[in-house]
């Protein structure tokens, strides 16, 4: 009976070992011999166990043994098991029966030197390759690599280990066969996965799932946009959720793009919403891009002269300085815009909600801000607003954006005849109170001023009315002058109908050139009669350019707190076409 080392060495090397074989009863006698008389033993570098000195592979784990190196054999051996095939006694540490060569326990698979060298060659080649573009590298890193890694761990490595343990092929043939099989399986798996991921129909299905599962951020990331497009994921999600028909059209467009290379989704008016087009990817594939067509948003206003701007989200504010302003490009959906007004002292904000859709969307905004004109008992007094010196008189200040809820505190400071500073009462600004009162000054009512100097004060009153009336007709908004008329009179109705009748007219403009006071007189009923000569120009796309001169007689009625228009007689004395 030969020992385990001799049997396996003869089997693996094909060269019979000529040393005398030791049977189990002879082992104690062998151990009793002097060390120099024993044949040489080897130590396995993998499992650290002793084996015969003539072996090329370890009889315990099958690892390749070094050409040289010795180690002492164990000092004692316990024989407590029998071979299941031949029934002969064996030692517990044996993996192969020394009598019949049967395998006694599963050997641990190890990596051979040739495998290690092959892996090193692959690593060197990988380092020498040109780096992939960032988008492609990201796709491989995040999409392909996890799938391949799972395939290697769960399918490929077990198959390789089983094949390596088999005796069908030699070691070198095993390595070659495994390498070819690995390349084929990896290439096929990667190819199928990439095709599935890049399929436009699958992309359309994912988009539908994002809408169904309420995933605004992922939905927005599934599309591409032009560089200038402003995208709010929640707004775009709302648009897609409100228009479910787009998802069905998108799937049909994806099928068309797969056949023809490109396709578009349009609404019922022919506006383009989404386009699909392919482009080369990883040399052999086509990647499909789902691009959202932006909505061009325009703002129109009848009063671009006010210092106003419009903004949304973190987008830079756009000044509204023309009748029609392009405020940018947006992914479709509902947006809340902020309109900011400014005057010399205050800033005011208004919110407006707009649902953008189509290829172009224009919405009007009313920038009407009726200026609050301060008045004072002492005209040359210097005005203070919220404690800050404006260095201006009440007549020089116009407040367009000031809050009218009483939170603004205004007072004025003047110098009396003795050179002393006197302070007015504090005014809490509201829509009905903009007059600064000096308690120590002589109070003079507005109507009394007309009795003392009717011509000069009438001129100031008429100029104020004509200035506001010019705004009213250009904005088609009677509110600018409603407070100048006695309510319910025929003249109020006549002027209201004329002003609001311009709402259906586009591209027109009135320009008031002069307002001269011809005469002013007191009436017996405490009213005032004012005669004027007025000149103005009118332009429109429909009627052209015209010049007018009119003579008017205003009848003002004293209502106690103010004078208001009770009647107006007008006579056109000149009308010329200026085209």
C-alpha cells in the first residue's frame, strides 16, 4: 500500500515514485528512524500542511507546490476513519485514499499562477485604454457594471469553479475555454441590457410610471431641454398629469422614432410639445433623446412707463419697459410670477398665476398704480417719510408703491415767520388721506382758495385732472378719474363710456399737448365755472394720426370737501390729419 503523497504524485506527474511505500502499521517505525534517514517532505504554501517531497500538487487542497522547501512531517498520526469505497483505514487529515485514490473531502478551489498572470495582463490593458466620455462612462458605471457584477458573482464564477474542478480538460485548456466563454457571456449580457435600456418604448413606459407614481423630479430628469429653458419639476409634472393623452401619444411616437429615427408629439392646434430623436451611443447603438419644446412667454402691458419687473423662482427679474416683453422660455405648466413695482421710497409686489402651454403664450398684466399725491397746509414744508428726510416738498413727491394701510408715517417740517421750526401732525397714509396738516398754521380750505385766487388754483386743478384723464384714455380705465366727477351725473356716464370704449381698440395713443385756462368764475351756488382751450394728438393703426383743438366749459360743484365735475361743454374748433 503506497502512502498518500506517493499515490497522488504518481497520478499527477505520470512518473512512478520509486521510494518504498509505508503502510499504516509501518508509520510508527518510520517515525522512530533518525531524521536524516527519512525522505524529504514539503509544506503547502496555501493550506500550510505537510505532503510528500516528490509531489507537484498538495494532496490536501490541490494547490501547486513550490520546487523547493522542506518541512518536518507531523510527529504522530491518528488512524480513526475508513475509506467509503475500499474500507481500508485512513488518517483524518487525508483528502484522498492512499489505497484506492478516492476523493475523501471537497478540496478548496484556488487560483493558479496562470490565472493570476492573465488577470494582471487584463488590468494593464485596461489602464492603457483611452478614457470614455463622461456620459458613456457614467452609463457603464451606473447601469451596465452592476448587472455584469451580479452575473459574475451568481452565475459565472460558480460555473468556472465547477469547470476548474472537473477532470474533463487539462489546466491550460480549461483556462482558454473559460476565457472564451466569459467573453461571450459578458458581451451577450451587456448587449441585451443596453438594448433594453436604450429602447425608446421602454423610456416612454418609464415616463408614464413617473407620472402614475407622482415622481416630479424623475419625470423632469427623463427629458432634455434647451439651455435657456426654465424648468420647475412640479409645474411640468402638473402639466403632464393634467394632459394624460400626451403619454399615449408619446408611446406611439417612441415606436415611430424606433422605426424612422425621429418623431414628435403635438397638441390639437399643431403646437410641438415633445420631440424624439436618436444619436450614436457606444459605437454600435442609438440613444433616444426625449426633448421638451419650451413655451415662449410674453407679457403685454398698457403702461410700460412704470418701473416694474417680473420674475419667477430663482430666475433673473425681467424689466417691463415695453408694451410687449419676452420674459423667457419655460417647460409647460402652471407658474406663479412676481411683479415688483418701485418708486423713490417703496417697493410693492403682486403675484400672478399663469398656466403656460403651446409654443408661445402671451398674457396681459395691469401695471396700473395710481400715484398718491401729497398735499400740505404749508407748500414749502420739507416732508419726512417714516422718519427719513426726503429733502422734497409734498408737491415734489409721488408715491406709487406705498402701502395704503396706515403703516406709512408722514410728517413735514416748516419754518415760520420768526425763523422757528414747526412740525405738522403725523399722517398715516391711506387711500383717502394724503394731506399734511399743520395745527398752528392758518387753515385754508380748497374751495376758499378759489375765491381768493380762482384763476391760479383752477389752473392747478385742471392740470391735475387732464394729467389723470390722459392716463385713463390710454389705459382704457375710468378709475383714474372717477373721483373727479359727481357720482351718477350724465357727464360721468358719458366720460366712463368714452374711456372704456377703447378696450376693444389696439395700437392707439393719446398725447395731450396743452391745457390753457381761458377764464375762471364763481357761481351763485358756491360752484366754479372754468373755461379752457385744450390741444391733443391721437394716433392709431386704423385711423392714422390726427390733431385736435377744443374749447371746454367745466362746471365744478362744491361737495364740501372737494370740487367735482358736474358738467362739461365741449366744442371742437380744429381737427387736422397729420399723416
